[in-house]
C-alpha cells in the first residue's frame, strides 16, 4: 500500500498497487473513491494511474442529481451552519464566571480555574485550624508574622480596656484568643 502522500498533486509516493482499471499495467499512484456519486466520509478507495484518475475526476460531479435550490444552498458560505450543535458538558464543575465582570478575558479564565489548583493541592492545615484561620480572617497562605499581626489588631479592637469599656465584643474576643492559641501551636507555623 501507500506510504507517503505528495503535497503537490495528490500522488501517493511509494504506492505498490497497480491501477485498479482492468487491463491497465500502470502503477496506481492516485487515490479515488469507489463510488464518487455517493461518497460521504473516508469511505473505500481504489488506486488509479494518472490517466485514469484524470478520467475519473472529469466524470465526477458533486452537484449531480441536485435541484437548483439545493445547489445554491450547498454553495452558500453559510452551508452546514444550520445543523444544531451540542453544548459543552460542565461535568459537575462550577459555572464559569460572567465575562462582563472582567476587563481582561485572561483574568476570567484564570478565575475560572483557580479553584481547581487549590483543590488539587493538599492543605497544610487541619479542619479546626482552617476554621481558626477564618475566625482571624486569614488565608491558608498566611505566615507566623501575619498571624501575630492580625491577632494583635483584633485583640486591640475587641478588648474592653482598648475600646472604651464596651463589653459587647467579649464573645468575639474569646473566639480570637482561642483561634490564636490553636494556630500558634500548629505545625504549619513551626
């Protein structure tokens, strides 16, 4: 069979078969479909010599059997676009962001896939430590210095001695202190 197809004029170099026309002794170097009138897709091929492939191509008429309206539709630049197409499956993923929320489309793409990278990377914090981080308003990328700075700021905000004797925030202050005590002993901040 054929090994390589020439880019210039359709000749299949290295074709080993003879021309498929009975009685022709020339090498079959050109591919031609078996049924040109009903050809749809890759189909079955036969190999012909140059003279017989020219004869085959001269007989071939794509529009054979079509009405004038069908020919006009086939020649239209929009031919084929009337077919319905399927939507891409979301496969359980989050819906994509609205493009109108972004001035740069690359920002929208990056935002869409940020969660995938975060989910793939194992967390260095336990569930209780992640809850403590959220109490302090910190992310998982926080370091010991950010932890200490955030804790100091929240204690100053909620402590009754620092906010004029207002004791309405004592519950929140207790949560902040408890979260800091848990996180300062965490192996992630060692």
